[in-house]
């Protein structure tokens, strides 16, 4: 597996976590999903995907804090969720283009 495939697979992992987050809803996020965001943030840093790491950290912190807070502003999380999803789609598209060039 080449480096493009590894990163593509990792981006798919991020998208899977986003899908899980969307299906559970921001109101009832599973503990596993919150911990998965944390793990993905660490992995994103190791792949030098700084923006992804930043957004994953934001989502992790907000959703982790939400468990102890009844007043929660979903708009920030939804905005970051959408930006990260778009970022993943763009990254996948660019990686596929780079793979074809090889």
C-alpha cells in the first residue's frame, strides 16, 4: 500500500466517524464516538493533516464537555462538522488526482 492509499484510508476513517456522529445526533453522542474523535485527532497530527487535527480536537472537546452541560450550542459543532466533511472530500479528490499522476 502506498502513502496515498494510507492517507485515503485514514480519511475514510474520519468520514466514518463523522457518519457515526451524524447518525447518533449531536445530542446523544456515544462514548465510543467521542473517544474515536480523540484517536483520529492524534493520528491526523501524525499524518500532518493539521486542519483535520484541529477540527477533530474541537469536536472532541465540545462533545466531551457537553456530557456535563445541559446548555449546549450545536451550531459551532455543526459548522465544524460540515467544514471537516468538506475538507475530507477535497483531500480524497486531490489524493486520487495525485495517484493518477504517478
